[in-house]
C-alpha cells in the first residue's frame, strides 16, 4: 500500500495543526512545508512532530524547486539542522523524514538524520519538463540504499507520463516516489502504487488557496472517492480519457459505484494529448477499460482493433475495452440517447416521425445514426451548411443552415427537435441557436446539454408549452451501459434511485490543484 501524505502549507504552526486535525484520518504522513511558514514561525518547527502525533516530513523547499524559500543555502541548512536538533530517544518526537535535495551536500545533516532514525527523502524537482534519462537519474541518486528517492517532474504530454511510468518499473527494490506534476500527471498521484511510489502527496484543497504542487488532489477525495488505500498492484484500473477533463463527473460516478460494490477497481482521469500514446500507456498500466470524451472520440478509433456498428455509424467511440490483449471500441452514447428519447416520447421507434437535429458535430452524428436506425426522417440544421450536408447525406436526410430557410423547414420536421450543439452549455455562449423558431407547443424537445439543467433553448420550448428533456437522463444511461461493459454487472437500482432524488446536483467534478 502506498501512503497518503498531507502537505501542510499554512503560514503558522497553529493553522497547520488545525488542518491536520481535521483531515488526519485520511493521512499516514504529514509534510511540514517550512518554506511556507511566516519567518518567526520557522523557529518553532522542532516541536512539530510531537504536536502532530503523526510521522512528519521536514521540508524546506527552495523557490527554484517550486517552493517559497528565498533565503540562501546557509540559512536553509541552519533551519534543517534546527528541525533535526536535540533528537529524542522516543522517535515519535522527531521528524520521521527529512527532504534533502539531490544537490545539497551537507554530510552533518545526513549523519544527524541517520543517527536518530530520520529517513532521508532524496529529492529532485524539475518544473519545466521531464528528464531525458530517468533511469540514469534514479541510478545517480542512489547513495546509501536506506534513502527514498523522490523525482518530481512536470509532464507536458502523455508521452512524458509514459516515460516516467516505464522508469518506475526499474529498480524495484529501491524505495522511490515518482510524480508527474501538472494536469497530465494527475493519475500518477492516484495510481501511486502502480507507479511504484512509496507515497502520494495531497493537499486539503478546501482549506488552502493553492496546493503544495500543481496537480495535487484533495486528501479527502483521494482517500474516500478513489479509495486510495485499497489500491494494490492487482486493483483493476479503469478511467476516462479526454482533455482537459476538468468538468467530468465520471470519476465520481464510477468510483462511487466501485465503492458501493466493494470492487477491487479504481477509475482515474487520464487527461491526454494523443490517443495513440494514451492507448500505449493504458496497455502498460494494464487498464481494463476507458471512457472516451472530447476531443478524442473520433481519433481513438484509429487505435482500435475492433469496434461496434454504433462506432462505425456515429464515427465516434466513447467506450474502449481491453479484450484478449486488444483494444475494442463501443459507443454507449448512441444507445444512451435512443433509450432516453424513446422513454421520453413513450415509443418503441421513430417510424413515421419527423425530427429536426440541430448541429452537425460529433454528438449530432451519433444522434443522426440513431434516428436513422430507429426509422425516423430528419432535417439536419447547422451553422456551417456543408457539415449539415455531410451528416444528412449519410442517411438521405434533409439539411439546411440555421437561417430563415432552415427555420422555415423546421416547421415540417417538428414532431421531435433535438439540440446537439454546445450553445447554451455552461462555459459557452448562453444562447438559443434557433431563437427565431416559434415553438407551437406540440413538439417533443430534447437538448443533449445537462449543465445547466435548462438551456435558453429548452426554456423557450417549455415556455411555449412543449414537453422538454435535458441530457442528464442520457448521460446516466450511457454511463450505466459503460459500467455494464466494464464490469459485466448492472448498476444497482438503489444507486439510480438516489441519483434521481438528488439529480445533477449530486455529481462531483474532479477537484485538483
Ligand atoms: P460535439 O462533439 O459536442 O458535437 P463538435 O463536433 O465540436 O462538438 O460540434 C459542435 C457543434 O456545435 C457544431 O455543429 C457547431 O457548428 P459548426 O459546425 O458551424 O461549427 C455547433 N456550434 C458551436 N458553436 C455554435 C454557435 N455559436 N452557433 C451555432 N452552432 C454552434
């Protein structure tokens, strides 16, 4: 089991203890970041382990390494020595660990640490990228064999994380901590055990303005949602890939389910810049299944050995599974959409129904393929007419731009209207893409967006008396189908009932520093 370290970066000892006391149940170790303390508080560090009542790492991080210490090396060594001085026979009164940078050569400090059982974490930080030869770096940092080697680099791509992961497999007997800082490396922190790390650093993100390092997760979330302490080398890994993934609720959905079912599985966010490298990394990490989201749903298809008819029809894949050493793809958005729509209109198919599809992007493609499969006739309306034509021609549908002509045509395809663009979504333009369309009140109206719960488009439709549905039901249905693909089990009914009671307010996005 890898340990959870809570980084304490407050300005006073008192505040650090307050934070530690609130979150101690999640942490195995605390790190006192002396560099974050006010100058006069730095004189009080010696008694901290005794007050903290948990193994503590003594760290005085320089600004060049991402910390706040701006004084000279002499002053820093003095402070480190002060932290290690007057060691007690009862080791709980002393710092359990001291972080000494790879380039800090002060034998007396190391000797003081060793004499009283303070373990040395030999650290190296690179804030502007990764190191070319990580194995060589590990080798060069190996000194007496009783130290922990910490290498923290800034991953700028999925390929960077892959290199770090490959290096993590070398020197299996050497205790080490390998971290990829930044968004790309977030899963190196969650899957610390798989990365062969002795511990993972976290912050109490609800208590502080900035985390101790970029990409750190909240201590409570790591412990409770990701069930970090249960992750072993054998734990099955699933996750979601896309970019930047900051608003995804899937880690909450799947990890909550794994927790309820007590499954030996974890679901991590895998922000990725390249689907090819993501699949290579997933193979090395022995990932069993991935949800795929924007912007990778189309490009990931190239890396698949097999894929379903839904993927072929929609030109997009949102579910990838590892089957007998191969990557196979499916698209649960398609079935999630049609199950949701058919339930909403209380029909078994769309025969004899005329449908308007607004938009001609990836989501619209999946919708159009399903409308066709279910026997509906459609009009595809899009700002860029050529794209509307591209999608519509696949199914012999009509197409038009979102202009006067298009809006007029809508009246003929108005039994069901489905909005698939990003217009109206949180973070995008808060508008209705078909503002000039006059709803009669008889249309069944669906918007794939679920944040906000009611877009300007749905609001206008509801005001005219239409029945409306947002994308929440669809997203739950597609996630349930994915869960089935991943685990072979149905999502438990009680979980869905609880979701229905609380609605989209219960969905938690990833919190990351
Ligand atoms: P997705 O995979 O979510 O469908 P996408 O493939 O990027 O995302 O497609 C975005 C869709 O939203 C497109 O239909 C786009 O219209 P264009 O093809 O003309 O770009 C549509 N869209 C985005 N912003 C829009 C806006 N301000 N007004 C109208 N349509 C918009």
